C-alpha cells in the first residue's frame, strides 16, 4: 500500500467523523482494532471507541479537524493539527457551555490491510477544559491571588497612612 493510500485512509476517517458519518467509521477499523486515549483506564475496542466518538460528537457536533503535519512511516500515519468545535452537548458530566474551543492534537494510526488497526491519541484536553471554563489552571489561581494580595496590601497601606496622619 502506498504512502498516499495510507494518508487517504486516515484523512477519510477524520472527514467522516467531522461530518457525523459514524457508521462509515466502523468499516474503516480492523476487526481487532485497539485505541489508546488519555484519561481512559485501559484500551478501547471498536465498540467502546465508537461510544467515545458518539459522546464526543454529541458534545461537539460542529467539530472540524485541520492538519499541520501528516507523516507516514512504514504502516503508521502521524497527524498533528487542531480541532475546533463549539461545546453544545454534555461532556464528561459538564453541561454545554456554548463556548468555542481550539485544541491541538497528535494522533498515530497503524494501518494494516487497508484498515486502521490501532490508534494512539494525544490532545490538549487540559487546555480544552480551561477554554470551556470548567477548570482553572494553577497559574491562574496564583495570578488571582497576586491581584487580591496587591489590593489588600494597597488597602493596608492606605489605612496605615491615614492612621499615621491622625
């Protein structure tokens, strides 16, 4: 199988996912397909990967992937890019926010006999949750604390100044 054919398989998968053609996706996966997704306790098989996809599409029905790099080495296709979407459905217990997110990702797909046999996915989920406003990163807490500390210090200085004058 040529490099271009391997790329085409993976890009068709993303296109069908983005367009909501989830039934077509199953046809592109090998019978013994396995996925490695951060945050999941183990690997996902075809069925659990489909459930993950259905949940993610329900949360982000307007998702669109764009690619910065597509590399092929032997039977593996590496894609690096971003996906952009609007949070319109429940996601891991979080109610829809209506916020737009842009998330970077790197995925590796192993192609065997013209099908995706294994998938490794890494995405900036922490950044996505921050964009949705569902978490605050530690640096934000520190910055907020510094602002509050500066305000308190200013008030104390003003009080001290006023008390010293009377």
